[in-house]
């Protein structure tokens, strides 16, 4: 079964907003999701206008405020009131835990959804191992081997490789979905992803400039 590459970070608001809808689209199309957790801060610094916290207050209020609220309402996704208190904490451990779950053959669609929702619905600190352990247990996964593997060099190397590939593609933010080589940035493009799975768009993505 062909996959849909899914570049995202475990602390991404828009990945959370699109998570359930994306999973449903992939399953209806008979496609598996190829999870590619990445260092979103490094990717945005390399391919975007700069780190998100370098935006003007007006842009932050719109793109990291009103847009999040409206899309969550439109998708029927629950959000906590206000901004997650731990959002600026380290993001490597939860992303690497997701990669470790790939190696373990775990249900990554479910685990990723739990981490994203834990952060944006319940204000979970994804940099805290105990919090990650509780979230994993909440979806009937043993957290101990996942957290141990998340700290391994093998997983850290894969995390770096995902990030490098995202920059090469290029990915502009989280989430980005790649359908048969054609990238779609943002959960607001999920309807286009759904269409591409049924009927590819003409004149496919030429790839990054050489």
C-alpha cells in the first residue's frame, strides 16, 4: 500500500487540527501514513521567513491566534483556552518518541494524535518524560521502551535525517503532506490532499530548484 509522507512536529497546532481528518482521508483512500517527525524550528528557520517568534505581534495574533481558533472550530477540534504554557520547551524528545514508535511497530497514528491533543487540548508538557509516559499509557502503549529508544543515536539520526529531507523538499511548516511526490503544506489543504488521492493534479511538483 502506497504511503502519504507526513512531515510534522508533535507540538504543532495545525497538525493537531488536521490530525483526525487526515487519518480519515488516508484510511478511506487505502493509504498508510508515513510519519516523518521533524525539528520544525530548524525547518522554518531554513525554509520560511524565520523562526515563528520573530513574526510581528500582528502576524502572531492572526496566524498563531485567530486562524488556529477558526480552523479548530471548522474541523470540530477541541483547543485549550489560551496558549500552551510549555510550547517553547524542547521538542526533540516527543518527536523522537514518535520515531521510536515507528521502529517498535506501534500504532503511530493513534500515538501522534494523543501527543498533539495532549499539548493543544490539555496543556501537556511534551518535554516532560512523565507526561509522555502518561500519554502513551492512555493509548495502551508501554512508554518505557519508547522513551529509552527515543534517546538512542539511531533515533536521533533519523530525526536529523527527517529534518534535512524536509529542508531539501522544501517543507515550509507543519503539517506537510506529500502525495506521490506532490507536497501540500498546511491542514487547510486537506481537501486538496483528498482530491489528489482520488485524481492527481496535472503538472506535478517539479521538485526544489537545483
